């Protein structure tokens, strides 16, 4: 790919500002965050993504997940994904995009581009570490528990289904609890008459690096069932690993926080789509706000929120 | 007669000339003998081999007894599969592959594929008899996973051999010549397979195969437990290398390329040559 950081070419992934509108995808994250990085010299490789440490020391999950596992899983596997992602992204159009944007873009509606695996795995592992905590497990409460009981019948049934999804994901992959909002059961379809019933919790499993972001779900909880996640501690006994994860490691607080965010974004998205529909009815050609976004790209942004080390 | 529990003859009708070493009964009904890892003299090795042979004779006899008593299984004529014995000790492939990995890989992973394969086949048999098409179709993925796992691992054990028994010795004869013709040299074939194996995302296998129709050797990869034939009906597997993490993690951790580099020291080219000669005749 051409080694330019031209902002114009980066616009191929956003809405063209020529007055006609393509159906837009609002990503689960807020508008694409640009992280502008000033290069000192043209041969300097700027590392745009960094390996974030888990929110607890590496031995904090003992005896349920050993320090050795964390050392290899986070220190080698996760680190390699991040490093390889940086190498793949530098000097391409993907540079400066947020991790979630790279995932959506390189997923390319199924026609996967090379950086997808590393980007998705980097994101998945961040999500995974945050899904656990020392002294975790137990039961959720409040809204989350209500939703679980509404969508799965009971908390026990949910646990059963989640464990089964994780155990039957053949080969490498992940199992997820996700919040599905305003969508039909067909991927990429939008329900023209959204209702409260559309918003529900679902359990999904995905192979290798795949994650529910690409299906426009809001992930809430995940378990890594690649063999490297449990082999040192449990060898071939994946079901034991899954049970220990559910009983002793899950951080329901984090899941709750994510659910609140998901509900807020779903509401936001609903409002935006309402607004857009109203405007179409009124016959407005362009949306002022969108123009501003595009214009922003042309102006040199003095807020340099680069993370150059 | 003094009965020593650990040295009990598993099948009374078979007279054993030699005393048995300690054994224990495994969950699936088979027997496992403690085997020595290193420092084996030739006599001891032959003794162990003889004992393993006798053991499979004994278990085969007990199995036949069991089968005869369940007429139901016979009348349904549904073949069940069982774990094939390794032609070498678990520790015999060290230091390329550790004994711990070999034991887990054989006794746990391969055995689980076989158990689940048998279960799926039985369910399939029932569904076919009842004409339950949706169950028949639903079972296909379980059959591919577990049947594929059984097929692939059965080949894999034969693809490996201790160095003392020719493991790692380069192929001669027609296979050696075919490799040079198709890939330039053995080194470049190994390089190609290692590159493909390392680049494989997730779980799968890297294969050296023979395309019977095009009459040439190919390097292929398959995902999960898909057998080589899923890449093409004319493909015959000569060599398969398991790159699922369970095949190397305890020893090599995340460094799959090191595993791939070292596994060639115990690759059994004799078996690959035999298959090649048979299939290209």
C-alpha cells in the first residue's frame, strides 16, 4: 500500500461530502477517533497501538489461572498480536484508526484483509483480561440479572448455555455474551420498525479471531477458548477451565458497566436514526454535522493527542 | 496360588511366558503399562515390545468376548473405532516431542475424538433408520470434527518414529526423487511446510500430499480437523503435521516455528515412501 498518511485517502472509509448519502453504519464506538501522530523523520516507525496490561498483577488470578499462563498468554501471545499489528499498519491507510475501526474495516464484510487477525486478537485479549478479576465469579445483580433472566429463563440456564457454547466452539475461538440492539436475526439488516423486544442478550461463539463487533453487536463478556488459554493449567480439560472461569473469575461489575454503555449507545443510535429519517422526509440534502466531520479532516488538528513514546 | 493384584494376568486363557510389568486399567477399558523412557537396553526394549504385543492380544480377546455377548451390536453391523496403539513408547520421540505431550495427545485428545466419533456415528445410524433428515444433516459437523480427528491422528502416529528407528532419515527412492522434482530439494520442501504451518491461523494441519490425478506432490493446509481429502478428492496424505496448540504447547509454548523445526527429526519418511509407492503405482 502507498506509504502516505494523506488524510484524503483515509476518507474512503467515511461519508463522502458531495451531497449524496450512502447508508451509513454507525459503529458501536462513537465517531471514529483519529489519533494524529507527527513523524519526526520518514523512517521512524511509530507504534500506534500499545499492549495494555491487565487490570491486576499477573499472579492475581491464582490458583484459577496461573501466573505462568498469564505470562505466556499476555506477555507472549497478546504482545505478538500487538507488535505484528503495528508492523502491518504502519504507513498504510489504517494508520491512526482506533482498534475497533481497524477491525470493522479489515473485516471488509467477510472478505478479510490481512490486518484483521492481529487487530481482532489484540482487541479480544484486552476485552478478555478486563472480563476477569481476582475474586470474581458469583452472580450479577440489577438490570443485568433482570435481562439475563428475561432472555435465558434463569441465571442457571444462562450459565449452562454459555458453558456449552464455549465447550462446543471447535478448534480455536471465543464464546461471548453480547447485547443485540435493533437488529433482525439477519446480519447487516436493520429493522425498520425497532421495538424494545429487539434489544436482547445473546450468546454467540466465534472461530479464531472473529468477534461480535463485526456483526454490530455490543460484546459484554468473553472467554478465550484457544488452547493456549488453558493448556498449561488444565491440559485438554476445557470444560473444567470454563467452569472455573464462570465460578471464580468473571467480573460481573465490568459486564454491568459494559451493558450500561451498550444500552446508552443503542439509545443514541436510535435517536440518530429517528433524526435522519425525519430529515429524509423533510427532504434535507445533507446533514450539517457530517460535513463538519469531513471538514475536520482537512484542517490540521492542533490537539495532538498522539501517543508517541 | 498367590495372587498379586498388579501382576494379574488380564486374560486367564492366554499363558504368558514372561511376568507382566505393572499396569493399570484405563477408563475406556484398555490397559496402560508403565514404559521406560531412556536407558533401555535392547533386551529390555524387546521385552517391552513383546509385552505390548501380548497386551493387544489380550485386549483383543477380551474385546471379542465383549462383542460376542452383545448380539445387538453385531446385528446392527455398526463398526466402532478404538484407539490404535503407538508403535513406540511415549518418550521415544524426545527431545523433539516430549513424552508428556505424546501421552496426553494420544490418550486424551485422540481418544476423545474416537469416543465422540463413535457416539456421532451411532446417532447417525439411528437417524438414518428413522429417516430423520434434519438430525442426519445436523450431525455432519460432529462427524467431520471427530472423524477427521481420528483419521488425522491415526496417520500422524505413523508419520513419527524414534530416531533409533529411522525417524528423521531423509527419503530415498521414488519419493525422494519426486520431492526433488516438485520442490527442488528436501530442504525447500521443509521450508515451505514450516512456513505454511507457522502461518496457519488457529488450529489445523499442514500436509505433504500426492495429487493422484495430476500425479504431483503438493503442500496443503487444512483447518481444525478437516482431513486432506476435503481440499480435493484426489489428494492422498503422505505426511501430516499437527499444528493445533495441544501438539506442542507444553514444550514449545507459543513458539510454533521451533516445534516445526524440530519435528522433522522424528518424521518417519519410510511410511510416507510406502504410501507414495502404493498410491502412485
